[in-house]
C-alpha cells in the first residue's frame, strides 16, 4: 500500500519569505487578510474527495483566526505547527527559537484542546538544534527536511541524509522526520513535493514524477499554501524577477491542478502525517 501525505502550510500571501522585505513582521496587521477564504477553498475541495490532510498552521494566524483552526480540526484534518512568526530557524537565537516553538504549540493546543504532534519550519529551514528542541518540547515528528540543494533558504543538514533508508528518519523510536518528497534522477534531487514546482511543471509530467516516487518508496509527501489558490491576491511591485515569477506563476490554475491531482491518485490512500506514523 502506498500513501499520499497532503500537507498545507497555513500562512497568508504577505508572510512568504520572498515578500519579507516588502512586509516586515510589524506591518502584518495592516495587510489585507485573505487566508481564511483561501483555506476554505482548499477545505471544500478536500471535502469533495473525502480526504484528510495535515495543516501546519502559523501561530500568528491561529491567534487571529482561532475559529479557522477549530474548523480545520472539525472537518477531519490534523492541526500541526508552522512556528509563530515565519522566521527562518537558523536566523533565530536559541532563546528566540525556543520561544517561537513553545508559543506556537501552546496556542494551537489551547485552541483544539489536544496535543500538537507535528512541526514544519518556515521555508524548510531545518537545523540540528531545531530537531533537538522539537524532541525536547514533545513534538512527535518534523516535516522540514527538503534535500533539493539548489534552494538557498532550505536547511543544509547533509549529515542527516544517511538516516533515510526509506525516506524516513526514526531516532530512538520517539521522533520521526518526514521529508518533502523529491524525485531522484541521475543521483540528483529534483524538486517534486509541491509548492511553486507544482504550479510550474506541466501536470502530465508532474503526475509521472509522483508515480515514480510512489514506486520507489511507501509514501509521497506533498505541500501547498492557501495563497496559491488565490489568483486575485494583491500584486507587489519591486520584487526581484525570479521571486516574482516563483510567487505568481500559474496561480489561476492551482485549483484545477489540485483537482486533477486528487482525481489522478484517488486509488491511493490520502492520510495525515500522524496517522501515517501510527501505521509504522
């Protein structure tokens, strides 16, 4: 049996790292708030297919939209943490990182009334210190490792690769790393886990890559963001051309592509991260 782990990083359009210089943290409350409507678009689509997913919710969002967090849980999905302020983990001091991890986990647990087991670092900014702190704070798993080496923001924990005989890291039977699923070709890792790569790649080709990944390992882990389902979001002037392209490419097609993705792989079981780990 092969499984598909569909994951969502719940953050708003102005919180992405490519727009950090345009919208610093202290400006967020003055930005147009669109995450609730966009998350509902995705929730409704998943309802149509009777699929459960894992939603990594930003603590800043949870503070302002506790009803949305409760709805995600009520509609059968797993609530996990995306940190609080969407800051790259390796840019935070130890004390700042501890505060961010504790604050986000506590917020979410207070809202849903049960433990939060999973975490994903903003922009996959994993570090060895992060993994150790997640274990200390009682997280059960992390999903922050992306082995596509050509992205400058992704964590570079090359030493961790040796622990992935089947794309999972299980240490002392208490903590698991669930990496983003990428395609391996000619000894290289090709980004194939979702996000902008899902919007850029022709769907027929993306589908073939997912099929190959599922032939090679027991699961495929996909990620997306609510703002990717929002072609009408504000356009920001003055962005670097490569960042502008990555952020806005094919936004109008995301919903249709996701529908095609869910339809194409309907014979597989879509499962939350925690439920997948329970099967191991």
